[in-house]
C-alpha cells in the first residue's frame, strides 16, 4: 500500500521534472543563493544542469553562466511556472 | 488477558503511520517548517520516502534580521533534507500588519 503510493509519488516527481525541463526555473540553495535559468537535466538527487543561468544574491544579479551544474545536496527547492 | 491482547492488535491495525497521515493531506493546505529559519505554506501535491515535497501556490517565509520576508511561488519541489515539521491545514505565521 505504502510502497505503491510512494511509487506514485515518485511518478509525480518524474512528471514534475518532465514538466520543468526546457523551461525557466528558479533554484534556491540552502545558503540563500538563487539561480534562474533554463532547466536542462535533473536527477533523483536533485543534481541540476541549467543554461543561461543567472546567479542572484539577496535578489541582486551577481553573475551569469552559460552552462552550470548544481550538486543536488545544496538544493533547497526547484520552482517552476505551470505550463499554460 | 486474551481480550487485552486482542484490543492491542486492533489498536496496532488502526494506528496511522506518520507518513500515512501526511498522505491524507494530499490536496489540502500544509505548513512546513524547516530546520533553518524558513517556513513554507502551500497545497500539498505529493511527497516521497525522503519527504521531498511537491507544492503548489506556495508562500515562503524567511525570518531575517530585517524581519519576516515572504516570497510567492507557483509549483515547487522542496528538498526533504531540511524539513523539520509538517502541519496539516496550517496557515503559516501570522503576519502583523
């Protein structure tokens, strides 16, 4: 019972990833730094590859990166606009 | 004696596990307090065994030296690593006007 529900939820996670890929997302890290960019790849550890990445500290743009990789353990959340 | 044992087994069967309680909250509002000074309030869409949490229509509350900071977000996948407390139906911290 629980395992089946967990797998459903894993599906939900998978669907969320599929929904987000190729779309603009906001990724916030535990240290408060925010990355905005186009999500390329994400895995179950929340490792993330983004393009056209902008780094924000306290809401201010600090740096831009073409491609960037974020290690999943630093990720607080991944936020995306729902598909319209 | 046997009656007592029977009632105990019934109790165990009717007992709700913590994650089963959270499962019943799917679709309703939930308040999440993190280990650091952050809280999230949103509609629960799902979660997994790590308590990574999907939410929609989220408000993030952060306690800073400058006061309570709020951020509105649409859909988020919250990393379960820093989750501390889940409050079903919670409305979050009362913001003083």
